[in-house]
């Protein structure tokens, strides 16, 4: 589960950067919708990681 959390955070960060127009080369570049989706994905990944870190 930790790997899933890390993957979601990394993908979320990429989508945030693309939505903000800082990473080019995609249909998502400069689209504010992907900024929001990226934030939600990164937060979900952080929650998954935090939950898995508490388990023995």
C-alpha cells in the first residue's frame, strides 16, 4: 500500500505541474482542471501512504 500511496503522490505532482503549465507536451498542459485533479490525487496518495505507515 505504501508504493500505491507514493505512486499517487508522484502522479498528482506531475498533474499539478502540467495543470499549472510548468510541464509541457500533453493535452493537460495549462488546463486548470488538471491542477485540481492533481491536488486531489496527491492528497489521496498521501492519505493512503499515511494509513499504510500506521499499520504494523
